[in-house]
């Protein structure tokens, strides 16, 4: 299972919020909603997040064995 828990930690470390993701960085509210609720997003979205936050994929997602 994919967890987006590292994303929320990364946002806190960079002093950013979901508001910043949506209104300043241009991510859709639906994308943020899907990540908050552990739903799937595209690899393109993950790539764009890495670029926007200047971080690696491990700073955004975590694979957890069920």
C-alpha cells in the first residue's frame, strides 16, 4: 500500500500547507484530496510534486506492506 505520510512531513519541514500546493503551486484540490485519503495519483503528479518541492520520491511516498 502506498502512503503519502512523508508528503505531509515534507510540507511541514518546508513550512508549506495544502493551500500552497493548490493555490501557489497549481495542484488541483482533487489531487490533494486524493492524497489525503490515500487514493491513487499518477506518477506524473508525483514527478511534479518532487520538482515543485525540490525533493525525492521518498520524501513524498512510502510503500507499506499490508
